[in-house]
């Protein structure tokens, strides 16, 4: 509906909305945080391992550049020598690369956690549309990304300019130093500059991480109509739930009506209430209430009872007391034992009289009902 589309997304996302977004791979991510983690780790490792790597590099160059004439003119020997150089170089940088691999895996998990989604890696050809791409470029998100890129450029430029002025004399003096000392000194300068430049990007990260969290939360916000629609989908519409309740009530009433012909007596109001009781001496226990109802349902119970030759007995106080105090298919409460016993005694006398064609007994009047069972009266 048009009015629904005009609603502002002001409501916090539901748990279902968050789960669906996570399944689609829509989580908060900061590329600036990942880049910063990789750079600062590289700088720290370079600073810690730079001296050892420099010495190992000098040793490697010294050993591998001393090649005999026979090796140079032997194709097989050159290949073997080249493989050995590559292996030595790989071993030299292996700890460095292993640490970066671990950081590259863990850094994205710092914001948003671990999420695996096939939908997130599925190619979306609509993103290849140049017109839509141009529109995204000039959208607010695109302008913010452009601003971050400019901020990084200016930040690195000014920090690099300061570092150049700080280390320019040392850099120009490297040519006058012995080779081994010059290499170690150059590695130290590079490591210091690299660490400072990487640390300067923390200013960008401090801006980008809150922004990504805010933007992600904003994308997932919902309108009131969306929340209502989600509730309908998850819980079902009120119409459907109402129909289910009606069907359940109809089935319950149908089962209840099937028990009426099996009852021993129907205690009535006599017109508004009807309660069906059954007592089985072989099973023992108290009499059971197998059906009850008011008005139309009470009339149906009476009609079924008449058709099945189940005795009806009018006792308004007892009928109401049984209706309000006892649930379906439950034994009557102890407080009504005496009153129901009088009713059942009359029923047994009535059945005996009818079987022997005697005069029917007079129904008991003013059956006593305890005061605590008169709340429904």
C-alpha cells in the first residue's frame, strides 16, 4: 500500500529480521578495520623481526650470489639453485606471512562475528548495471566512502611528509655507511615509518567502525507495518487463528456431545444450564462430568438425552454449581458428593421402576448445595 511505503523506519529490528539478515550475509563490516589490522600487524612484525630478517637477507644474498662458473652454464644446476633460493626466501618470510594470514581471518570477526552465507557470495548481476552503479556513487554512502578515501590520502600524505623531514638526514647518510650496517639501519627506518603510518590510520578506523554499526542498524530498522506483517507471518493472521479456535471448539463440542447418550443423568436448570454426569461403580472414584453447556448447547444436550432415554432432573442450584466448579471429563468435587449421591439414588430408583413398570419415584427437592459452590448462582 502507498501509505505503508511512506512510513519511516523508526522501529528496532526484530530477532527474526536480524536472523534473516545474518543468513543473507548482511552484517556490519569495516574494511578500514581490516586494513588497519593488517597494516599495524605488518608494521609490528617488521619492527620485531626486521633486524633478524635483514641479517638473514644479507646471509642469503652473500651465499646465493656466489655461483660457480660450472653451475651457471649447467641448465639443471641453475634450476636446482633457483629452487633452493626460492625455498630459502619462503622460509625467511614464512612467519611473517603466517601471522598476516591469522590476522586476515580474525580481523573481520571482530565486527559482526563469523557468518557463512551462500547468498552473500552469489553474483548479483543488477550490481553490474552502470547506471545503478553511478547512482550508488553519488548516493550518501558513496559520498561518505569518497570522503574516507580523501581523509586517508590527506592523513597519510601529511604523516609521510613529517616522517620524511624527520628521517631525511638518516636516509641520505645510508650511502656512507657499510653495507651490512646500512641494510640494518634502512630496515629500522622503514619499520619505524611503517608503524607510524599504520598507526595514523586509527583515526579513520575510529570514525568508520561506529559509522558501519550505525548504518547497519539503520538498514535493518523496520516500519510499524513491517512488524505487523512479520507477526502475521510468524503467528498467523487473527482471522486464521480465530477460525482455528472455532474449529477446535466445534471438535471439542462434538466429542462432548458423543458422551451425552452414555451419561447416567442430566442435571438441568431446567432451561439455561445442563450438566451430564456418569458414574461407573466398577471403576470406582467419584462421578464424572462428561458434558455441560448453557442456553443453546444446554438445549442440544437435553435433546440428545431425551433421544437416548437418559433421565433429566431439574435442580437449578446443583446444575449451576456443577457447571462452574467442574471441568469436562473431571470428577466432581468432594463438597458435592452428597448432593450428587441423592441425584444418582433417584436415577437408580427411576430405572428400577421403569424396568418393573412400577410407579415412578418422586424426584428429590431442595437438594442442598454448600455455600462455597454458590459463587456462580
